[in-house]
C-alpha cells in the first residue's frame, strides 16, 4: 500500500460558516418480497437447467464468483456448490472479478475470503489465477481473454447480480454478460472493455460475452436481483443462449427497485462513507447525480451543488475510487487512501476522473463547514442540506428544514455535533 500524507491546511474563515439544523427522517423506497429460502430457490432454479443435467458424473464445474457485495453471497455460493455435488459433479470456485484484488491471484483469493468464500467455508477449492487463454477476437480485433482454470473445466456456472452500472446507462449493464467479458476476462478483459469508454460497454461487452458463450463451456448463469433493502428478490438460472435477454429483462426489474433521493436539487450533500462494496465507483451516480466523465451527461433527475465525503469503509481497503466526484474530504480519510489500489482501478477502468483527490481539509468539522459555505445557498436556514450514510442506504437521512418541508414530514430539529477532534457525531 502507498498512502499520501496531506498537510493540515486550515482556512480561517470556515469558522464563520453557520451549519443548518437537521431533521432525521425516513424515506420510502421501492420494495419487493425478499427470498428467505435462498438454498431452496437456488436448487429449484438449477434443477431446471438442461446443460447441468446433461453433464456426466464427475465432471468439473468452475463457479465464477465476483467481488461485489452481493446479498447473501456465501449462501448463494454454498447452495450452488451443494446442488452440484448432489449431481455427482466436481465444483470449484474461480474469482471472476477482472483486475480487482490488485490484479494478483493471491489478492483475488483474499477478496473472496473477505466475502466469506474460501475452501474451509464452502467445501470446495478456490482456484485463483491471472492466467488466461484467448478464445477469439472481436470484429475490432480485441482478444477475448478467459480465465484459464474456467476454460479448462467441463462446465462453467457464473453467479452474477444484475444491476445498473456505476457510470453508464444502457440496456445491458452489470450482470451475466459483464461477468463473462470482464470478470472471467481477468485484468486483460477489464482493460479491453474499459479502454474504449462507453463504447466498451455498448459494443465490446456483448461481443466478448458472445465469444465466451460460443467457445467456453458455459452451462448456466445464476442471475440475482436485489431490492432497495439489499435482500434478494430474484434467483434465476439462465441458459447460455438467454444471457443477453435475461440481462436486459432483469436490469429493468433491478432499476425499478433502486433506492433514490426524492429531491430535484440539493445544495449540500454529505456522504458519510464510500466504498467499493457500496458501488463499483464508491458512490452510485444515480444518487449523487454525478457521473462526471467527460462526454457523458450527468443524470437529470437530481442536481447536487456541492458534495463531501467523510470516511472510507473498512471493506474498501483504501480503494477510494469515486472520491473524484466529491468536492471536499477530511485529512484523516485522505491519508488512508491506498493510491496503488485506487490508481490501478482507475487506469484499468480508464476513468481517471474518479480517482482525483478533492480539496482536503484538516477535520470533518471543517469539511462540513466548507460544504455548506460554498453550497450556493442564500443562508443557513435556506440551505438544502442532505446527509446520507452511503448511496446504498437511503431509508433514513438527515435533512435541513427546507428539504423537510418538501417531504411534508414533521421531525425534531437537532444540531450537527462534533467531538473535540472535529469528528462528526451526528450520523445516520
């Protein structure tokens, strides 16, 4: 790890900033019934897959598992392993996470272990490698690289959450096709997709996925969808020929269940934490209203004048990708950024904008003061201030009086409190 060391740059007139009183409110988010019997749902789904049913006893099956914080991932993987074992097959796990984990086999195995996926807990080997084989080339000449262990198996099952992408809007975003093209493509696959920017997602992912489906022994995709409370609502086994259609259909469902802020304009948005397990780019652009990628339009449903981030989650392990869309952050958090991890992520994904360091201030108090003082609001009372835990957790937020009135709710007012070191105590 390589961490920066920022000086304590005090801006004296920030002490003049008046902070708004805040009100703790609940927000209603879209919902759908959650699946309680995950193991039963996985077994029922896989039982309908003809490709798995046709495998001979003893056949090796690579289970591709990604690095995202999918709800109940150990249960999903464990149920898949158990089902395949009951069919007298020989499953094993392969990391399907592109360049994550520092683009090393050891790092990718560690990522899975941190998610609860290792041999001791799921009962089958984790075979991590960055070695790939070439399965073919796209019309533009890009090679389709594919995990060597998965390619050598008798069959492949990939587990993928279908969800919106962290930066782009298109019919197919994150899901089955992406885990084939990028996840099992390892670092080379990630580079081939991201190097072309938006075109990589609209053109390259479908092409690479099609090559993988044609040339690799893909038997099934286990596609899942989560609701706004991060519970699984859909578990579906998808035949290889239906990957693209399932991605499009389930993406519409996933987007209909996303949590959002119900405001058109926010003067000052304070995000308490960012992390890779929250969003691939640290913070969901559909919540912050900021894609901030040259040539790409920001979402038009919300405008955030100024944005500050306070802390990095432990699970992000210093990768602060996405912090580049913030305007301010405190020194303590900035000094915890792992530049190697963040820069590697940004360069592989060709989104350097997301890795830029915002203005770094000595304390969380001064960070919040700068956020409010520069928010373009007329005064403290009129400031449209909103504070969220992160962009995944939006069932409870803190808002100023102007946003409270917009919600039509009543709630007691409280002051933003800080300890002697300037650390914010008034949190979600």
